[in-house]
C-alpha cells in the first residue's frame, strides 16, 4: 500500500487513491508479470512479497511452485544478509526495481520525503536505492526533481497498518462530530 500526505493530511481520491503499487515499471528481467489488478508490470508485482519471490526464482533458477509460503515470507530477511553472490544479485535487482517505482513517484509528486515500510524495507536497501536514484537521475536529467528527496525506512514495520487505523479512527471521530452538529446532540 501507499499513501500521500500533504500538509499533514492523507490525500484521498476515489477508491484506492495514491496506490503506487499499481504504477508500471520495466522490471530487471525481460518478462511481463501479470498483477492481481489485471495489468502487467505493476511495481508491486516486482517489489511486493510475491514479486520478490518470483525474482528469487529468476536469480536462483528455481521454480515458483517449489517455494513454501514460509520460505517466501523469509526471503526479504535472508536478502539482508549480504555476501553470497546470488543473494547480492537478488538485493541489487530488488533495489533497481524499487528505484524505478520511486522515480515514478518523484516525477509525479516531487515529494520532500518517501518513507518505505513493510517487511522488505531495511537501511541497506534504502541506502542502495538513494545511490541508484542519484545515479539514474543524473543519467536521465532528472536531478532537479530528485534533489533533496529524503528516502527512509519507517520507524515501525507496521506503519501502514498503524496509519490506516489512525485514518479510520480520525474519520470516525469526524463523522461523529458532524452527526452531533447535524442532529443537535452535544455532550
């Protein structure tokens, strides 16, 4: 999931607005991956848990059906332990694909900060993405757009869940307040 906060407020459009997982990228492998949304090559099909599992299969030369769901959940943790050439390739590939998606966000929003959360986010990944972003923006003449964008890891790995809960509570409180005014109920 993703969200856009502007002037301290979550921006909402219709439905699932600000869902950056469904922007498309050209992934590191010459393949078209079909997303659960029905489109091809969405960011989440490369950088979400299932996408990371497929990239693992490509790098290590194994079949997707040979991976257990438990192992898939552990891939991002294992990816952080660098040193093995295959795991390093997986890490580099993942960071490259994530940088492609972040460039889309930067091009549209020119944000001050991008906070990465979820199970795959970690400090070494963030540092690699920053370096790739700097290199890529210089090559593509996007320095001005990417200049000063702070990319960091969320302080809490459950930040998306916490943010969604806060949004729901705030919306509920606003609806209660509106109803109190509309129906003349005061406490």
